[in-house]
């Protein structure tokens, strides 16, 4: 398991009563809260959390809003506080909206960390996830290799209040703009992690900007709806085949790898949500036991092109 660990350490503060000697390890109950349960990306974080919890003899509960809705996410966290769970790992939909509920959880003696998307100004004790600025820069570099001639581009993002996605957008811009690319008006669009809306926004961008040279989704949402995305690709197949129009996207879910193999996208920059789920359990358990942990743990990135996609496709 490869991680880049920042040096600063967070020390757990156990506000609640200590566990009695001999207390069964499996009494520890941890929860992982995604931005949206209808996003298949978070299924991998769930799987990692559950697998590691089984190894550690603890419980991992996966719960969150069905669709991305910051207020609903806050209510679910409040419910977990009422259930007196031992720790909560949150992929934050809105960095500002969770600050108060994280404070409430910490006051109740509950370990709180973030994963995938952070709220750095909150009282969360640690973050495990992607270096999102680096992911954005990697997307930009991948587009430069796939489409060397600069032109107008657009970005599709998820939630407008998600700090991690804003960092990715900034990373893309930091690479493309000095290379002569021009971001069109109305970019980025925000699909709120809605796959169908993401494809519709790509269609609208192309309709309004026929000379668009590239679209960069900073999350894989449009590709998750395979039929609709294939329809979009077929509508612009001539431009894609000729190299006049390119798509590079974040994430490497199986459906995205299939799109890459089919020539629908030029490349993918993948995160490692399964490892985030694993590490979330490890960090929460350590903090609950009073053991120092890094404030920030970065999972790596996977840059996938047609040349190496076979290494990432599971038989």
C-alpha cells in the first residue's frame, strides 16, 4: 500500500470515557459517509473500509445521502453522533457546512477524519485521500500529450462547494493556460455528481461551442452512465477520431477503463478509493486508541492510457 505521509501529526483527544480493560475490539463501531451513495466511486471506498474492518475485528457502517446534498449529509452525521459511534470518516460535500457538526462529534468524544474531500478548517483530526491539485495537474499534462495543439477547453466538475474539486480545477488550469489553452465561458459546469447531468452538460458545451477542443471532467461522473456517454461520443465521433476533440477524465472505474479501451477517451487519472477506505479504518482505530497519526495521508494516482490500460483491467 503506497502512501505519502506528511510529517505533522494529529494526536487523538478522547473526550469520552475510556474503554474498560478487556473490552472486545469488535465493539468499536466506525462509519464512513460519502458525498452521495449513488456515485459508484464511493462503492470502492466502502469495500475497502469493510475489508479492513473485518481484518481488524471492528465494524464499518457505510451510510450517506443518496444524492449529493450537503444538508442531508450533515443530518446523517448528526444521526451517527446520536448512535454514539466511535469514529466517522466523511467525504465532505461542503467544507463550511460540516464544521459545526464535526465540532459536535468531537465534543461527544467521537473520532472524526475526512477522506476523499477535506474540510481543513474544521476540527477533523486527519485527512486521507488524493492530492487533488496534483490530480488536476496530471489531467492537464495528459491532455497536452493527447492533444498537443492548444485550443478552447471546458471543465466538468461536481459540487460547487467541494474544496477537493476546486483544487482539481485549479490544477487543470495551472497546466493548460500557460500552454496556450483558453477556457470557455461557463466553465466549469457543476453536475453535483449526477452522471446523466454530466453527460447533458458535455452535450450543451459542445452545442454552444462547436470548436471546443477538449472537455476535462475532474471526476468520472459523465462516464458512469455508459449508454448516455457512448451516445455523446458517437455524436462527435468524427472529431474524436480525427484528434480535433479530446476527453481526459479523472477516475479509473471499470466502466471508464472500458471507455478508454474503446477509444472514447484519451486518458484517465485514477484515484485509489479502496485504499482510502482501508486507511480510514486504520487511522480511526489508531486515533481511538490514542495513537498519533499523520494529519494528511495522500494516496497515490494512476495515470492510465491506451498503452497501459491492460494492467488496470481485471479479468
